[in-house]
């Protein structure tokens, strides 16, 4: 018997990571061991988590495991293996803070070009947007492309891209997969270059946002909107309450806006964000 935790003993110990690995287990009924590497394929995307292991080569079934319990090494369902996705060679480029971008990535199936984080080498920025809000920050980037969300962004310390394949690198693991298809929009063109004369308006606190979300859920009005009010004196603007909550949790406190119908520009000292207002 071999414990599943032994497989991931070189990966950062974290409750978040355990949840991720449980999701991986549910994602596929089998995993492959070949050449001292364990390969787990992510559900609904063409990418594979790769972890060092001492388990002998073979294809193993996870079908009957509901927790991170013991695996029976002798119960390999096949001794012949087929590695899901070989790792291309490349020079890693350091990167951090990718998990901050995941909430901003589009989940709309019709927008595959927005279903990942943009590594913009032309402007040297990391960017994510769903068309309603955007997060961006400067970064020293070597490789350009849009990398899909993997649930492991919090642990990624370096990356590279070779022939439309990306490789994420963390402590004790790698992820390899295909970059997103399609052209990314010109994100820098919508960022105001001059904010002179813009109105300063403040985000409400988390408690106020939570109350607004509860009121929305309890509302029986058909035209109810999940919104929260940002204001400064008589100046008011409504924004999506869920989006506001994400911003506040990331340390944003105030925004600049040219007029009540224009995009709000925010900065928390590390990241910048764009948020579109809503009409109520």
C-alpha cells in the first residue's frame, strides 16, 4: 500500500492544494506513471499535472477512491503506459501572483480567447478580463500567450511557452498544456492615460457588500440587480456587488471615473483594475 500523500510529498502542503488534487482525482479515472513522473489530466481542458513519484510505471485506476487514501501499487490496470503530454524543453521565466487573476477570466464558452491569463510581452503586463472587468499588473515576461486556468496558479513560480504549449513550474510539480486560441483584445487601449478631472469614488466595505448581496437574493422584484453603490458626496455610481467584493478583498479601496457611465480605474499599489458600471 502506498499513501496518496506520498505521491505529493514534494508539493507545498496546503488545504487548497488538497482540494485541487481531489478535483484532479474526480477529473479522470486513471493516472499514468512513467519515468519517475506521475501524470494526472485536468478535467475539461487539455493540460496535465506532473509530479515526481517512486511508484513503478503503469496505468492506475482512481475510480474507487473517494478520499486521498491508499493506492495499491500491485493493482495497476496496465503495465504499458501512454504519457498524456510530454514536457517540452524551455528556459523558465519567473512569475508570481497568478491566482489573483483567476476571478477575472471569462467563463463564457463562446470567448475562448478570454478564458485564460494574458502574458503580454509587448506591453510587459499580466492581464485577465471577462469583458466587464479587468485586472493587470507590470511583469518581466519572456514568453507571450494566453494560458488557461489550471487551479494551481497559487503555487506557480515560473513558466515558459514552446510551440503553443505552456509549462507551469512549482515546488515539486509541473503543468503542461495548450495555450488558448484566438486573438486577445487590445486591453491597453481602454486604460485611461490621463485622469485629470476624474471623480474619486470609494468602494464600500465588505459588510455593506454582503448585505447588498443578501438583499438581492431575498428580493422578489423581477428587475432587481445585484449591485452596490459607490459614492463620494453627491456623486454616485452602481457596480456589480460580486465584482466589488473581489476588488475589496484584493485591497482596492477607491476608483477614478470620468463620468457615471464610463469605466472605473482602480489601483491598490500592486495591481490595477478596470470595472464597468451598471445602470439600475
